[in-house]
C-alpha cells in the first residue's frame, strides 16, 4: 500500500519550482506511530513524498516515474536486498539510503551499488542526511547560489546565499568513497564537467568540495585528490579560472558558516598548509584578506618562520617542501599565487618540528611584508644569484624590514662559485648593512632526491632548526595582537563578541 503524505507534488517545501524529485520510503513498519513525526519532517523537505509497505507497490511506483524525474529512496535492509538489484540501474533512481537496525549486516551488500549513499541506524540522523542531500541537490540545480571569488561573489550581508554547515561536513562522502580511489573520484568529477551540457563550472566546483570535506574530516592530505584533479584540467580550455587547491579551499570557506570555518581550519592544520593571506575577493576590491580563524589554531609554542622570495625564485616552494617535509602548493599563474601566504604547523608529525614554516607565493610588496613581519619569529629569504648582482639595494631594503631582533637567513640560489668577486662584494655589502643576517649559498639543486641533494637539504634543515630557535620567541599575547590587526572591522567585532561570551561562561 502506498501513501502520499502530502498531496502537492509540484514543488519542494521551500517553494522553489523543482518538480523533478520524489522521496520514497519503503518499510513494512513505515506507517507505525513511532515514524509519524519522521514522516512529517521528511514531508517538509520533499513535498513529493510517498511511503510504501510492500516491495511490489514501491517498485511499480518507481517504474512509473518519468525518466526526467529523480527518486530518492529510503529502504529497510531486508526490503533493500530484494529491491535494489532490480531498480539500481534505472535512470530515475538517484540515491538510496538503507535504514536498518544492524549496519554491519548490510555493509558488504551496499558496496555493490554506488547509488547507496549511506546505511543509517538512527532516525534523526536519517532525517539530517536527507535534508543535507536535498540542500545539495538544490544547490547543484541553482549553482549561482554558491559564491565563487571573482566569478559570482556574494556580498557579506546576503542572508539568502547558500552556506555549508557542520552537517554537510558530517555527511560529505559517507559510503560513497569507500571502494574508489581519490584519483578515480577526480577523474569522474572532471569527466562529468567536460561531458555535461554547458560545462557548468559552478556545479563542477560544488562537486569538488564534497571529496575535499571528506578528506579533511579524516585528517588526510588533500593532494591525493587535488593533484590528479589539476593534472586532468590542464588539457581543458575555456575554464572560468585556474583551479588550484588554494582556490578550492577559499571557495569552501567563503560558503561556510562561522562554526564550520573554525572546524575546517582546524582540520586543515592537521595534514595540510593553511591559507593565512588570500587575494581580494573580487576584482573591484584590492584588499588582501587575512583568515581570521587561524588565530584559534596558531602554534604559539614554537617559532614560525616565513619563507619568501625576492625576484623570480624558481623552485623556492619545492625546496621548502624538501627541507620541512611540508606540502605547500606549487605556484600557478593565478591571483591565488600573488602576494598570498600559507602556513604549515606540522601538527601531523609524531615528533614535532622545532620550528613551523610559512610560505609566500609571488613577491611580497614591502608594504605587505612590513604589515605581517611582526607575526613571525624569523625569515628565509630566497634570491637568485644573478638577480642579486643587479638588485643589491632592493635586497638590502627587504632584509632591513625583517631583521630587527629576528632570525634572517638569506639563501642565495644557484651559485656556481662562492669565491666570485661580484658575489663576495655583494654579500659583504649586505652584512655591512644588516649585521644579523646570515647567508647561505645554495648550488642549483635540480634533483632533490639525489644523494648529494638530500645531504645539502639535510644540512640546511639542521642549520635552520639549530640557529632559529636561539632567537627570542614572541609571546602568545603579542602574536594574537598582531593577528587581530590583520582582521577587518567585522571580524574584530565577531572576535570580541566571542571573547565576551567566554568571559561570561568563565565562572561556571
């Protein structure tokens, strides 16, 4: 017997005119009293909602649904093993959720069918997942709801704009990715984008954020997904903007509420570099953005060094990754790699590094460097030897900006002969102007996996860790003060509001 819980089957509960989705619930006990409240809640999510107590009636209803419609099916474990094999390949069947008492009993069964999105044993959790699924579908159907920097940015006061919440993080990718590699997921996402009508870029970005959230909540490295994704996109043309990991993280954060942003930045810090400074949110605003949530997960116990280059410094990031065993993203020709900064606290190391490392993309302006320099305990300054010879005064000015009571190591790259008169004259001038600056010559390290290169990288790591910790470290209050100065007025007000709330709760 089938029951139409709500007679209006033309639109979902939020009055968007979307008649294509039908929610069906198949269970022998679906109409029992304990399920009545759940039925009412589900009917507020999908007004086209039907319940069934027999497999036969449900299967007939699915077969009668047009191929332009999409069925979201909730099914009991026992009924699911009977029905799912027959209806799984039907075009109109979109997603299946198994609602049962024994999750372990149906895990192997579910792995055979990729449309089974989750096995749920709690009724409230089921409702939450269905609601999240609905929001995701509506967002994919109306991709302009998501704010993508420099393409369709939304003003900060746009209450109607879509926002990810904590439940999206909880539900992201559950049971979808258990039997598939991240490389295959990336390939599927790109293939759907390339082969889809109109090459919907916003919809494509939405789809990439699901596996990113999935990896983050498992405290995994994102490069297993973003690396293959970027390589597959290299061949594609007419894409709205460059797709980088920094861009995807920024889009995710912009479209998340405050609580989720706090969670995401904390999860990012476990195995990935975190964005500290991001580019302007749109082309009309030249103000670079600091990430306010970083104040909550900053490592105040260890010194943090900033690595930046003067002039073109090819291989700077790969060198830093080799020295600190980090995974900063390689630069691309894109605004996300121009005067932006990431920081890696190495929280994933069993034996923590004695120092943390931040990496700047592109050449920082002297104004930006002056504004952020007080946050860091030291600096690794990269410059190519040929550039240094003809830009001596510029390099000296940069070093003067950061050398006040800080550890500064000037890495002169690609030096063929350390005894060269020009190089010696230049380094003497630098040390005369900045007596605290240490200088290290680095030959061209092409293959960082070669034994000789590994030895040089190891020596450099040892030198930095040994020398940098000898300098006075900033105290936590000072760092917090400087981080707050980078925030805009709205962010400062929100932070102060949080502080007041904590003070009120402190007596308890």
